[in-house]
């Protein structure tokens, strides 16, 4: 493992002058472990230690939590509420700054948003930005990375050289030049939503494992062979036959041996496991999304509408969280690097309150009043329709003269 490279050059006044700094480079692997509640309790206790907090084991458990299908689906749905939006840079007066908006309509910004929202579930996250390059005439960050959490001690705002290191044997990321190239998202002692979700995932895995064992034992009939033969060859032949008949359990006994398999008398014994899994899934959905019906089947339309409103509220809180990180941390950092965003703020692009069809109806009602008319430019911009003025046909003068003569001859 390489040591952390200490950076000596300071951030310059413009993006073009800012140098690549090879921030905090730590090739690492978080080894996966088996999970159980005893390890969870020990890991939480170590992470909450006031004098020497250690999150390594807790992050190992979180890594397994993240692999759960329900957790993955719920987090992706929550993130989509933000990542599916378009972000713009606005001036102090509320007008959009199209030139600066191009800075964030890039790959780096989406990656940064993804990492920032991970702080909701993992807890504190340290995001670092590497180098500034020019692409299509726009200065952007070359790459966005997450500093490996196991080396970060947010309680002391330090990145350690190893997981066993203790302060002050590390780098203070609030000092220059690191503070100009990194964003610390989340509270220093926040252990994230996974702290509450991990026990549910452990119970769910135990239920699935027990169900699998139940199926293995009672899902297929057990094959029993009985013989009084003393010939070893015959015994071996019967044993081989039983072994090769399938995957179900089998046994070879003497004819006077007694075999008794005690099974639940209930025909719906599987529901013990199924209900446990279902309950864990619903609790996970409530923690992440605030409701269950956008991930599981509902019973009525009215309930679905209530749950949808609750999802919208969850999305609103996530958007407010990202708004705070963008404008209180990202923009000051970019200004320190010379991106020129003074007085600007980042906000989700506002959506039209009315649909195009509704707007068309409003415009028709305005035309009916006879007091208003629309320019071709407005119609093209609003509806995409090219409008051209039609010239009235000019009347032939000779034909007009002929009509005049006829009107005198035939006055009627």
C-alpha cells in the first residue's frame, strides 16, 4: 500500500492554472465478511467510540448490506428522484447563467451527486476532485473520486495512512490545499441510514438461509435404503445408487433401525420464513423511501396515491440536502479554484406547471377574446410550429372594371 502523497502546491487563481495534485491515493480493498448480529453490535460500539472511533468492521457489514436486492432497488429509486433532474446555474437575480450551466452538465457532476447522496446511507463521505481539463472549450474536473471511507476519520477531519493509524498520523483535509479539492459531506459522527438497515438485512439473510435449509430437508422426499446384507459389495452398490438418484437427502440403514423425521403439522410452514422476509423488506422500504407501495404491490389506488405523496416528500428532502451541499460547499470550492461562480447558485431546473395541452387551451381562450394575438416567434418557441403570413390575392384591375360595367347594365 502506498503512503498518502502530501501536496505542496497551492490552488491557483484560475482553473487553467490549477495543477494536477494526485490528491489522496490509497489503493485498497475492503474484505467481505460473514454477517451476524454479534459482529454488528461490536462494530457499532467500535464506531461510536469517543476517543478512538474505528469504522472498518462496520463498513464491512455495510458492504454486505448494500448487496441486498431490496436495499439496492430502494436506494436506486431514491437517487433517481434527484439524478433524473436537470440542474442549472442561476445568477443572483434568478436568471439562468447558460455559460456556467455548461460546467455542470458534465459527467463529473453526476458522479459527484451520486457520491454525495451515498452519505445519506453510508454516513460521512469525503469526495475529492482531481485535476482540471478543458473539453470543448469548457473547463471541467477530470475525475471525481470517493476517498476510501475506512481511512477517513471525520471526527478528527483526517485521512489516515492505514486503518490502524491514530491522529495525528494523517492528513487534515480541512487544510490547504486539500480543502480546495475536496468536499466533506455529512456530519462527522453520522453513521448513516445503513446503521438501522443492517440488522434487517441480517435477519432477512438468516430467514432465507433457514428457508433454503428447510427446502433441502423437507422439499424433496428422503430416500431410505434398508438391508440386512453382510456383503460389503452389496452395501456399497446400494449406497452408490442412493447417492446418484438426486440431490435430496438419503440414508442406508439396517432393517430394524428406526428413522423418525419430525416436521411441522402446518401445511403453510413456509410462511414463517416468507413473512419474515416480507416484513424485513417492508421495513427497509420505509426507512429508505418512507413508504412501501412503490416497491411492493398495493391494495388500492387511494393508498397508492398516499404512498406516492410520501415518496415525493422523501424526494423533496433529498433535493434540499443536495441543494445545501451544492451551494454551501461545491460552489465555494469551485470559486476558490477560479471558476467564477460568485453570486451564483445551483438549483434544479424549474418545470412548467401546466402541460403543453393546457397551455394550448389557454391560448385559444385568449384568441377568442379578440384582444390578443401571438407572434410567429412565440408559436414556434412554444409549440414548435412554423408560422408564415399568407398574402391576400391581388384583384385583377381589368376584371374589376368589367364587374363595374355589368353592375350598371344589370343593377340587380
